[in-house]
């Protein structure tokens, strides 16, 4: 119902001071993130870029590896050159021995919790015993300096400290020589990011080998040595360097690895080398090893060996896969400065999915991610198929998604396989090149990668059923029980609901930044700035937060605080909409208006009936009973009123007179923040003439009072309805309080019941 | 890494329908997890979307779902039991499996006790979140293996 705004003769500016109330949400949502982030310094500056004293270490590896296909063991010999570019003299070096997690006495195994219920299935029992019986872990047979002089070392769980005879000073390099061996784990039996898959009927293996050598830890200005134990969830922090690796395998194995194959003449046939060249020029996959050739190859077992040699520049890790079962296809992906070989290695069990999609997905992922970050700087990008996994390494990843044995597959399996490949290939960018500390912050690579994965999926197939990205998909998680929701800024090992916390929520946050807070153009510019600033370097969360603000020009502290540091959710309610027009003070206009209003009011039943039932009252029969009050028309304009109006007009200025003439419609809308997260107010207003308009109000509207705000909107015509967040942009967890007039929103049950009617 | 689905949460949205005097429920579970349960019972891997609607396998699965839900999700009102009616299930491409069922004969919709130990046999960390809407107001609770019952009251 419309109400009138009475403007006083002397129009005074309205200014009510807001009371400084104690808000429910502390600290204040708009408090700047000064105390939560490390102070900018010479290593990482206030703009979020590497500072003028930024340094990082380098670790170069020359390795000889032998794979024992009979006993499923790896033995290796490495020469590691570690360069200290920090200003700090180092008296010891730390390395990671990740295979040690497989020892039954490892911290990861000791601290795993279990109940009898959980173990009461054959599968769980088998897995438990397999893990207990497996003799995993590195056996170190040599730890010396470059001159074969033994070095003192201490193994601390999954870490190893090597004590240096002299401190290693700034700019100096030190050579370590380490020999080791270990047993490869059966991934079906005890899991693992690497290991083997055994095909029992054929007695054949697919080896997907990673974390297979002692790897240098990161030493930097933020953590000192990142030597936090490998417990299974927090992944890896690794320095960049150059690798030269020789891998000796049975001569009938096909090997896929990080880097460029430097001895193709020794290990590939002339036909294969020719096909390689054809593939390089082709924008569709070309077989280097066909399905028929692989089928023939997997029938026998070679007893002699071949050594494959690979070189990789500026990578943080090295992984490889080998099998006599591999089909191998490839295509070239052209960029302005180089051509990348996108390749896939898969057993026949992966078909028809793998030959149709894998290499094409690799190519598509490279093109899309490069658009948003930087050109892919490496020579190859590989997708390897083995069962039940998605795991990433520089230039190579291991991916699951297998059809049924008869070649059929469900839609879910297909989309799962495609999502995994996009995601794992995408990891080349985050964290292989933008090399964040995964042990500390899972979200910095998983969240950013999942976000780009979403954009890539949408460009792959229209209507791709992405599970993460759009704001409304995170609602179920965010409105859950708060005791099971940790903020995104939580250490990797302590996260609850890992997938939602470290993958889904940060990916959604970035999508909201892109679609709503910054808009696509500003976001894409800022995100690319971040990627290019920290390419081949080690960023921290503060560097990301600062760069996005610095490059976009939008203060995002409230956004980072709410989305990354709390477990608040978004639920903004449109509580009231009140309609006003200016009172003209002209009695003829206002009295006519009042008459309209009065006529719409309900009348009591007696009055209505009496209008016809009482034909004539005593007063109507006898005019002598009339006086000045009888029969008075309440809506007639009196002379006195007209005079008062003229006097008023005479007392007003030109401007004030104009105000009285104004016929605009004023709407005061009251909003409350029910969920805790302050978010922009996005309003779709529909008018009486069926036109509509979209109004976007930045979140700063909440900066004085984060719990309730009101705003008056002025329109030319009356409003029919208002919808808050009409395009599902803010992850609002309760849409029932978003509409005026209130709408009945059918439940899923209602919709399903409708559909199920015969 | 991509595979992280230790997704041990189900969400039940319940609403009271006054004209029909029943409480309508949609229960969201992780499709993959429920398939594990089915596989244990049927002793073979199960892919929910691969059962043609009229086949024997589909009938078996449908019957099992109904039995499982009626056993593991119970609702009483004002101290009185209610009648369980299974409506069906729906699989989304987002890996979510929705079950639809209702409870009739609601003695007092303002006081409802829910028992749920859905999926707790798979994982001790399983959490079952319930939301009950009555008269436009929603109340919620989280159930688990340790705490598998909750009463939601309105004044």
C-alpha cells in the first residue's frame, strides 16, 4: 500500500547517526586484512609481487633408475646439485622420502583412526592386512657428497636431514649422491598416488611411478625448511631445477615421462619416430603405438632391457609411467613460440573412451588454461590411464575413468574421465609452474585449478554438468553444520570435508569474483597478472590476495575475510518493501487520492447490506434535520484548504515547488544479513508495465552496518515485484526470503511428484 | 589430485504438507557411496543408471532402496509412529542421488523425532543433516552414528 512522504516547509537534510552497536559478527566484515597476512617485505611486496630481494633455491638431478618388472622394485642412483640462493648459510639440507609413508610404523599409519565397523568388510580387511605386510619405504644404500665421502644423515619419518661438513653459503652449490631402492605398492591393494596396477589374467603391469626418489625440500623466507611430515593429505612443496633421467625397463615397455625423450633413436622404431613427427604436425590424435601393436606387445615378456633418457628444464618434480600394454597417441598443439606434444598412454581397457577423448582433452585444456594465464612453457603434456586415480606431476598425470569390460560406459563415467583429465592436466599450471606450497595450503593449487577446470569444461561441451564453479552448487556445503566446516585458510592436514573445503569453495569464490564482484574483464586481467608474476616461483596466499586487489583496483579484503577466513554462509533477506509518493499538499489532488484509498478498504457487512436494505432514514425523510455537518462530503475541497495551499506555495522556493510536483515512486527496501557473509545486492525490479531493470549494488553497502541495511529506490512507475539475486550469483542459502511479494518455491519433492504422475 | 570424495554427508529436506497431513522428504546422498552399499548387498558392482527401468535388476534395486530407507530413516510425531511411503529416486549428472519419500499420519507436526543412520555402515564419519520446515520456519539438526536421533520442535 502506498504511503505519502510529507516534506516539511523547511526542508532539512536528514542525518541520523548510526549507533555503534556490537555486531554479531566479529571481527567486522570490512576490517582490513592487515593482521591476518604476513607483513610485506623485500621478498614478497605489498603489491603481491615478488619483492626486490625475492630468492628461491634450485635443485638439479641426474638420475639412473632401473625398474624390476619381476619383483616390482625400483632402484636408483642420483646426483643432486643444490644451489643456495638464500642469504642464509645452511648447515643442513632436508629431503623428502615419501615412500616411507608405506612403512607400518609411519606417522600416517599410526595416526590413522579406525573402528571395527569400518573394518568389517572383506575389502577393508584385505586392505588393512596388505598395508601391514607391505615392506615399503626407501632403503638408502649410499649417502655421500660429490666425491663419494659419506655424509651424516638422519631419517625423520618421511623426511631426511643431511648434515653438511661446512655451512653452504649464499650463491654456493652442493652435490649429494644418493643410492636407494624400494618396493612398488599395488594400488588396488593399499592405494597410493603412485604404484602399479596388476592385470591378473595377463600377468601384466601398468607402472605409474612418482615420489620415487629422495627429493629436496623447499627452503624459503616463509617456512624456512618446509619439512612438515607427509601424512597423506597435504601434498608437496618442491624447488625448481633441471632433470636428466635414465630409466631402464624391459625392452618391450613403452615409457611416458616428464620432459623430452633425448634418445628416441635407441628406444623407438623408425616407424614410431615417423609417426611422432606426423603427430606433431597434426591437430588430431595420431597413433604412435596402435591398439593392434599394443595387443601383440602385451602377449610376450621381453627378458632384455632398454634405457630411455629424458631431460626436463625448470620443473619441480619428475614422474613416469611404463607398461607393455600401452597404446600411445599424440597431436601437436601450436602456440606462438612453440609446439607442444599432447600425448596419451593407455591400455586397451580404457577404450573406447581414451582414444576418443584423452589427447583432445589435453590439447583443449592447454589452450584454455593458457588463455587465462600464460603460454604452456613445456614441450609435452601427457595423460596416462590407470585405474581409479587423478594425480598430477610436471608434464604427466595419471587418470582414471574406465568403461565396462564390454566397452559400454555410463554418462557419469564419461564425464568423470573428462573432468579428471582436464583437472590433472590443468595442474601443470597450478602448482607445477605457479609453485605454491601444497603441504601448507591445498586450496592454492586445488581451488585455482578447479576454477579453471570449470571454465575449461564449459568450453569443452555446452551444458557440461560441472560439479563445482557456479555459486548455487556450493550452497549445500556452506549451509551445513558449522562444526564440520573449517575456513579455507586451514592447514591441509586439518581440513574437514576436503573436497568441498579445498576444491569447491575456493573455486566457487573465484567464480563469484569473476562473474559478480570484479566482472570478467577485471578478473581475467588480475588473475593473469598473478599467474605471470608467480610463474616459476613460490607464491603464498597473501601474494594472491594482494595481487588480485592491486591489479583490479577493487578492495577485496571483505571478500577474502568472509570467504577464506570464516565459515559463514550467505543468506541475505529482503524483509520489507515500502512504497511512498510525495504528498503534493494540493487538497484537490490529495483528497481525490484519499478517496481512492478509502474506497479500497473493506467495509463491514452491516454497512453494505444497509445501503439497499434501509430505503430511507429518518434524516433523509425530513430535510429540517440537516445542519452544517449532515451530508458533508469529506472529499470536497473547502475554501479554507485552498487558501492554505496557496499560502504554502507562496512560502516555497522554486526548487521546493518542483519537489511537490514530483510524481516519482519511492521504495524503501530493508535487507538483513542472516548468514554472516556480506555480499552485493543484486536486484531485479519488475514494473507495472512488465518492463524490468537489474540493479547491482556492491557489498560496500554493508560497511557501516553489516547486519541490516535499508535503501530507498526511486522509479518512474510502480513496482510489481522484486527478486534478490535473481541469477544465483551469491550462493544465497535460502531463497525463500529473496522475493517480494513472497513466492512459494516448490520443493524437490513437489517437482519429483509432479513428474512421476502417470 | 582430483579424487577426494570422502563425501560423508547426506542432506534431508523435510516439509510439512498440511492438507495431506504428511511430511515430504527429499534425501540427497552421494551416488557413488550408495552404489557401494548396493554392491555389498548384490555382490556385484552396481551402476545406478544402467538398469533399464523395467528390468529385474531395476526392480531389485528399487525394492532394496525402499527397504533400506524405511529401515534407516524413521520419523515419529508427538510420540506416535508414522507410515512410510516411498516415491522414487533420481540421479543427477552431478553425482548426487536423491530419494523421495513421505510420512503420513502425523500426530503433531510441531514436534517431530527423526532417527537416521543412513550410510553409517560405510563410514563412521558419516553425517546426516536434516532440515525440517513447518509454517515457513526451518529447523535443522545433524545426526551421526553416535547421535542418530533428534527431535525438532516448534512452539
